[in-house]
C-alpha cells in the first residue's frame, strides 16, 4: 500500500515538472493605455531573471516570444511604467497596455549627494538631457556654452588635444587663486572632457549656495554633476557607434604675396624717412619670380597646413542584468588628425594629432535584500604627437612672423634656411625636421561602495560608504634634432647661390619625463526621505568625506606633504502638500591652508520654495498655468584655494642668507612672512528663481537672479611700509568682490498631427562683477585705483585719432619715440604734457564675455529629426595691439619679419601722406591702420582705444539630420539604426571678419576653430 502511494506521488511530481517546463508561445501587441491607444514601437519584452532572453516590438507594436510556464515577462519603455505578465499558457492575441510614467512632479532631479523630486527642488539647478549631449563633438566642454543656462565658456584653440573650452558657472566670481567649478563624475572629482557623452545618464549644474552647500569648500564656484549609466534589470542591450568627421580650417589670416608686400615695405620705409628696401629691378625679380632663392614668394600656410583633417571615433556599450546583479560596460576610442601638412619624405614625421581611449564598468550586486554593493572602474588614455620642438603654438607664431620674402621653404640647392640674428627657422623646419615629441596621459579610478537600506530601523533611511583610488600618470618622450641651417648672402659671378652655414646639425637628443599623481577618497552618508500621511515630506542628509592626494613633482620636503581635506555636511528638507518647501544646509569643512585652531569653517544656507499653482483658486482662474514655483536661497560657501602657496600661515626662515659686512652665508632671515591671521575666503550667495509650466506643460520657463559677494579674498599685502623690515610681503584676507546677473531657459514642445512634433528652446547667462576692495600701493591718480571697477578691466590710452600734420605733432603733448603725421595721437589725461603710463585709464571690460546665449530646436517627422542650435555672446571687448600678439597684425612689426594682412593693401584702410601717394584723400583720418612703419613703432603699438574691437558673435553651432531605421526583420540582433549627419561651427556672424571671434585677440596666431562635418551611425542591439 505504501509503495502504491509512493508511485502516485512520483507520477504527480513528474506531471507537475512537465507542466512547469512546458514551452509556450506568447505573442500580441503593446499599445498606450488610452482610448484608441497607438501601438508602441521598440518596447523591450524580456523574461525576468533570464538575461539576454528578449525581443522588441516591431513597427506595429507587435511581438512574439517563447517562454516556459511561470516565466515573468516584463515590458519596459522609456516614459512608461513597466508591466509584468505571468506566463501560464500559450497566448496568441495578448494586448498589453502601458501607462505613461507618473507626472512630472515625480521626476527626479540629480542634486548634491542624491536626487530629489522635481517639485521639491528649491535650489538653482540646471539639468540637461543626456541625449542632447550625444553628438560627435570633440568633447563635452565645447557643448556647454549656449546650451546650459548659468555657464559661460570660451574656446581659445581648435587644435586636437587643445580644443577644450574653459568654462565658469555664473561667470568669474573671485580674483583669488581658483575660480573654476567643481566637476564630479559619479560623486568623485574628475575631468569633464574625459567622459564620452554616451556614458552619461544625467547632467546637472548646481549654481546657488543651497545646491552646493553639501560640498563645503569644494562647491564655492559651482558644481557640475555627471552621473554615468548603470546596469538595470533588463535583457542585454548593446549599443555601438561609429563616426567620421571632416574638419575644415576657416577664418585663416590672409597675408599679402611677395610683390604687394615689397611695395608696401618700400612705402613704410620712405614715409619713415628711410631708403626704399627694394629697387625697381628687385621689384621686377619679385613680381616675375625670377630668383626664388633670394626673392622667394612663400605662402607659409600652404607649406604647413592641409586645410582639412579627419577624426574617427568608435564606441560600444553593453547594459543589462537580473534581479541579483546589473552591469554597464563601455569602450570608446578617438583618433584625431591635426591639419598640418608634413613632408612625406621626412624621416621624422610625427603624424601630429591626438588620440584618446576610454573604458568604464559600473557593476551593482545585491548582496542581500537590503544591501547593495557597487564596483566602478573607469580609465582614460591619451596620446599627443607633436614635432620635436614640442609646442605647435610656435608654428602659428612663425607663420604670422615670416613674410613671403623672408626665406624660401628650401633653397634650390636643397639646404634649409635660417633667418635673423637669432638664426630662427621656418614653420616647415619646425614641423618636419626637429624630431618627435610624444605626450601620453593615463588616468584610472577604482571605486567600491556599499549601500544599506535601513528601513528596518525606520522607513526611508539609507546609509552608504564609498572608497576610491584615483591615479594619473604622464609620460613625455622627446627625440629632438636640428638640421644644418643656412643663410643666403648673394650670388657668385657665375650665378651660383652663395650660402653661409648658420646652425650646425645636431644628432637626436633623447629625453623623457614621468609624472605620477594619486588620490585616496573616502566618504560616508546617511540619507532620509519619508512621506508622513499625504502632506508632510521630510528629508535629511548627513555626509562625511576625507581625501589625500600626492604627486611626485615636489621640489621640497614641505611640498611633498600630501594635500588633505575632510569635512562634514548636512541637509534637512521639509515639504508641505508639495506647496511649501524649506531646505536647510550646512557644511563644516577643514583645510590645511589655515593654522591649527582655524582649519575648519562652517557655511550654512537656507532655501525656500512656494508652489503657488497648488491653490484651488489658481486652478480655476488660470487653468493654462500648469505649474508655478518661486524659489529663494541665501547662504555662504567657503573657498580655501586662495593661493598657490601651501601653508601660507607659516613663516619660513633662510639660515643660509648673507650676514652683512660682505659675508654671503651664515645669516638668518625670514624669507617668507606667514599670515597667522589667515581665514577662509567666504562667498555670500543670494538667488531668487521662478519656474513655470504652461499650456499643459507644452511651455516651460525658468529664470534666476543671483548676487554673490566674495569677502576675504587672499592677496599679497602692498601697503606695508618699508620701515617694517619685511623681506617679502605677507598675505592677507583683504580683497572683496561681488558678481551678479541672471540666467534662465525656456522650451516649447508640441505635436502637429500624428507624425510631426517639434521643440523650440533657448537659454541665456548674464554675469558681471565689481571689485569692492583690492590691495594696491596708493596710486597717484584716482583713475588708477583697481577697486570700484569690474575685475580685470582693460587699461590703456585714449586715442584721439591720427596726427594731421607736423604742426599737430609739434603742438601736442610728447608721445612715444619719434612721431610723424599719420601716427596715433593719445590723450594727456593728467595734463603734464607727456604721454606716459600715468595716462592709462580704464577703457573697457575684460575680453571675457558677460552675456552668452543659445537657442534652437528640433523637428521630428516620422523617423526623421532635424535639429539646429545657435550660440552667441554679447559685447566682448578685445584689442588688436598691445596684448603681445602684434606680429602678423601690425605691418612690418619686426623689420624683415611681421606679415602684412591683405586688408592693409586697400588704401582706404591705411593712412598714407599725400606727398607720397599724390592724393590728399589717402590722409584718411578714419583709417583702420595708422601710417606704415618699417620695424617696431613704439607709439603706434600701445594698447589704446584705436585698436579696440567688439568680438560679439552669433554662431550656427550645430545643424543635424537624423534618420531612425527600425528593420521589420531583425538581422544579427539589430533592433534599430540611427544615421546622423551633423555640421558644427558652420558659420558665424560677427564684426571681426578676419579671425574667429573667440580667438580674435590672438590675431591669427592660434589654431582656428574649424568647421566640422560628421557622419555618425548608431547600432542598437
């Protein structure tokens, strides 16, 4: 009987197991959960806890998948809530309805040390969608200006490896040692340009004291938060990207050819009471190119530039996971040529360019139901190839200095030329005959974190700890050579070229250098977020961090001491009915820069928010206003990076100083006077903001006004009298400066019919500043005071025009050097009859733009997307002379060197005496250039209003066309392909014309910002 029961139980078990393992076919359609809901294309359908097993819906929203009994199908789609379906049988007509995700009130915004619901945010935070950054730009830095409200950016070079924009959050707010924003990548300090845009999950900029307070000392100048993608419970998703970009140099300076140059050189000498440099016979030799050795006609841009270059970039990532572990891994590579034309026959071709490679792995593992472990690894490797002289900026300086007549590229006998008493050489020699230089940079960071859900203690409480090791290694290797260089001194009676060796060749000189830096970082935090009832939302944060960093480049025992920081921050938030919000923040931070007992500073802040659209009467009276919130914050932030000097409170003693009476040793002096009263530089930040959403969320608007006061800025004292006996002046917290302005953004989105939608957006940032206190020796005149002016204003001379005649020269105050009619006439501000530095006055703001704006939009029709973006600046004051870039703009600046722009040859642009031209109209008082001089003219090259220009611009920053192709039949697992064509920096409208306005003050001596055309393809598996 017992055996009978056993057989029955075994049979039942086998039947159950057979049923459990039975395979079923599930097919159907996924639609929106609305009346007449449209089919959803590209919905992920996968079996939960079986990574890699899944399909996507086709163009009609249909799917088909094989599963076994009790498998759990999960349907996921961006912007919709997930849906789960338990498989118990075959289903051929399953209809799945996906609901749109919760309202925008539940959207999460990345804030300091976590996320907050969008409605609860009361700080000034600008967020950018990750897909807006996924464009084939050279790096993310170059995409911020005109795209992110609150950010002002300047790109000063277009050369690969150097084409990284410098940016500031809400402008420059201090004249201390550090005005740059803190960049945090996954919570750890990093370099924004190292991150591939496709790795980014979220991008936020924290701008006011409330938003940055939890970062203590590090957040005084604003914070950029980048969160990279993490794994998720989903089927394996692979994304691959490849693109090729063609860069085209534009806005290159246009210089005169040899013949026109020679004619103007004669004019410059004659009107300066000198003999012509070129005789009529020599002019004929130049005009007809009869002697290219002694009278060459070289376009140096044609010799060393190829005008176009290529960049290839590649990217692949994998993302997925199950209920236990989730992963995201990626690899990227970029190979970018520079637009230099190298001689294919040169043995020392360096293939000038910039290559970089990166990797990232984010792995999350559920150790228990309440404990999660995170392991992150990311790295960046770059290699910069340059000529042996190692600085390509010299190439651009040389092409501006070398005239077409100075030297040939090569002599007809094959030798390479030198010029000037210093035996300088041409950019052709620099590029092809000075050897090679390689700079390699390797960065790697490993992060380990543990997150614990403490709901068993109290609901909403979590804790985490995180440790990281960040390392950087730089390796520089140079093989420097120098060929024989010659100068031509004439021709022999038989016509042969006579050369004199000026430089003897040198064999390859090898050198290398290695730099290593490392940083340890540890942090721990407690987070609390809980809703009591339906009306009261309470949140809190307690955060501790410490860091230790050191490099191998120290030159003294003191410099070798590791730099260490530690701090504690806290945040308390409360919201009532999502209508009234308050945030209290505080940071207690320690720094090595202050003496014991003063190393820690406390910096609190408060922020308030009021959602005025939550009242019933507002909903009745203004139904078109979906959401409205007023924000206000006030707080302090500290900055300890107030000097490049470490331990500035210490007095340093030199025991090997002279002891007097002719002795050079044995004396003791205080070589550095310490500042024992040194305190934190403090920023007092005020922000008032308005957030609006209208017309069923179709229109959004955010506007902020800010006012920051920096007090206690670190400066070296200058007002201590000599009888105090100090060898060096001590430092002190004596500076004060304020910055203020406004930023904001708007967007309007709508659908027209079933297939067409569009979004129009714009943003602006206006920031200016004012120096209240500046330590300086007491000036002779009030206009020489640095305080009570904007920071870093341009000072120079007021130009009254050009001297009309000899009488005008004789009756005017004494200028600089020998002055003739047609030279620049300056105002004698102090009235002493002599133009000197005492006559320099504030002329304008600095060459930093105070206003930056951007606008554009995207238009979608079926699978096509057309997008455009414009970027611009307000008035930006620059000066073409007196800034160190005269060569190539001021004609004949170096006698036989100093290229001449083609615009100088146009008579209306230069002043020429009537006795030389025979035409009185050439004495043009409004000419762009004064009288020509041969060689440096001390008077005409002073920084003055005469050389002022406005570098404001409007640039078509980006224009793209994208087609999304979803094959009805998947091939090799490809679910969609995006084809994208993008144009960058296509055109610019400005007043400069000659050069790119962002580089205008360098007068053509910098690698220009190129026009770029990219074709990009995304494959989604």
